[in-house]
C-alpha cells in the first residue's frame, strides 16, 4: 500500500515542475481508471483506490500521462502531439486511462472444487464458498486461497493497452 499523502506530494511536485499554477490536484473515487485530466476545471485527479495500491513509479507514470494531456490540450487526444509530449516527460506506458482491472491487482486467488476462480485484495477471514457454484455459503464449494506476488512490472504491464 502507498500512503496517499506521499501520492499527493509526488503528484503536486510533478505538476509544479511541468504545469503552471492554474492546475490543481485531487483524488477521485474511480475504480477502473488510474487518472483523469479535467481540462475545464484544470484539474488532474488520481484514483485514491488504485493509487494506494500502486507503487510510486506506477503513480508517477499515471501522472505523466495526465500532465501530457494538460500540456497537449483536449483536442490532441492521444494523438501525435500528446505522444511526443508524454515521451518528453518520460512517460513509458500506453494510451489507456483504465489502469488494471481489479482481478489483475488482487493478490489472493481462490479456486473452488469445480475450478472456478475468484480474486480478493485481502485474505479471506472466514471460509468462503464459490458464488458460481452456489449463491449462498455452501461448504461443498469452499474456495482454497493462495497468495500470489503482484510485481511492479505486472502493474505497469496491466496499464499498457494490448
Ligand atoms: Zn490519456
Ligand atoms: Zn465453483
């Protein structure tokens, strides 16, 4: 987990380095995209939900993506002008805003006896059964949980469009 105070400090430092003072930073509640650029309000936002789960470098990349939007302007979209600006800033990711989906991020993977797979961000504190096999708890369909490593490379790859 990354401290949101650190995320904000890094984000504001990047904005101060590349944008004029009319732009502000805020967190938003998005679950499926890491960042956004609001040209009208001149505001760049990061998902508090995703940025807390990303490492600092991934958050930095998201900020560079959005700062490139702020510099290139709304009309540039993800076109050549935006790409050139983004590369100059040191952005190495793709054109997506979505960030990774929840399942790609979740370190806990559960498998039921029938082979269905479920994902969790936290360790299950009590026995859980497969929702596909039974809508209600049923000990015949218990999920067996294992923890996997989510590396920064996995996170970055997940942010890059396929
Ligand atoms: Zn974009
Ligand atoms: Zn199942």
